[in-house]
C-alpha cells in the first residue's frame, strides 16, 4: 500500500518562481476569460444578428487600437488629467468632514446641532444639485468640483462619526485615569482608534466622488472623461465611449489600490484594510 492514504489528495508543490507568478495571475483569470468571450461574441455572433449592433458594441481588439490612438495623440491623458485634478480638489475640500465627524462623535451638543442638517442633505443625490450648481457657478471646474464634493463629503463624515463612536470606552477611561487631557485623548486615543473607519470613509467617498465627477462632466464640462464620453456619443463613436468608460474604471481601481496601500502603511495593526 502506498504511503498516501487511499482517497487522500496529494498537494501539488510548484517551484517558488512559478508559484509566485501563479498567485499574481490568478485574480486575472476571470477577467481574461471575459475579454476572450467578448472578442468571440463580437467576431462570430453579433455580425450574424445585425451589422448595426456590431458597430454599437466594439470588440476588445478595436478598443485597444482606439485607446492606443487616443494615448498617442494625448487626448485620453489630457481628459484623464483634468478629471483627476477635479477629483483631487474636491477631495481636499471634503477632508474637512474628518474633524467635523470627530467633533460630532465626541461632543453631544455638536452632534445634536449638525445631525439634522446632515440627514436632510445626505439623501439628496449629487446629481439633483446639477441644475442649481450650473446657475450658481456656471459651466466649468468649480461646478464640477462642487458636485464631486457632495458625493464625497457624507460618506467621509458618517464613517468618521461612527469610527469615533465605536472607540472602546475602556481605552478612554484608561487614558483619563493616567491624566490625559481632552486634546491628548482625542489625538492619541480617539483618532488612532477611529483611523481604520476613517480610511474606509475616505475610500468610499473617493469612489462616490469619482462617479459623481463623471456625471457632472457629462452635463457641464468642456474636458474630462465624462465630456469625452458624451462628445463621442454625439459622433456615434462607441469605441471611444467604451474606452472612456474603461479609463474611468481603471482610474477608480488605481485610486482604491493606492488608498489600500496607504492604509496598510498607516494602519499595520488593522486587518480590515489589507484584506487576505
């Protein structure tokens, strides 16, 4: 009888270099399969249905060609840079939600005053503000940044608020028993304990702001990825439309990865930021 018990699976041991490549490429298996399926559908199935449908859904090969041309001419980097700049400005403005959230979570009087205002404004979609924002600021960067700001600020604020309220009260009692004042307590205990939730709020806020940005640019901008998509739609350039959409997705994924890396660096003790 062999050393391995009957019916027991024998683990496959891969060489270290091959195992590393396998781990890196494993998350891309589904994505690669979907791209291949998309290409086959565009080549074999759509032309049999209707030529117009084939035009409206470009293949991955066609998208790669279009993206290369847009990058070579500088058009795609230009619009991407404008969108990222608006996102960065709005994000810098939305960061005031962090100290406000800490104050609302720590002092009951501030919470009682601000909470009704927040809960009235929060359910209003950022897109509902577009007509007023155009009347207030006109078409341009300020209007776009205002819409992005509205998409970001409430997730950041509420996550910060909840992070402060969920701080372990035993940590607060211990710090006070050791003589920590209010400022030291907030800075060295409350803020550090709430940081994982605050970072989560920043990630969620950036995601919502990125979606609001594209919607704002569709209506009131003369540059940016949203403008690129809307302009290509009027010319029936569906390949440019899809390239713009993919650029939005890749940029959003890159921003989230960057924040996750920053969170792992700032919060090595927090498992929820790094994932498995």
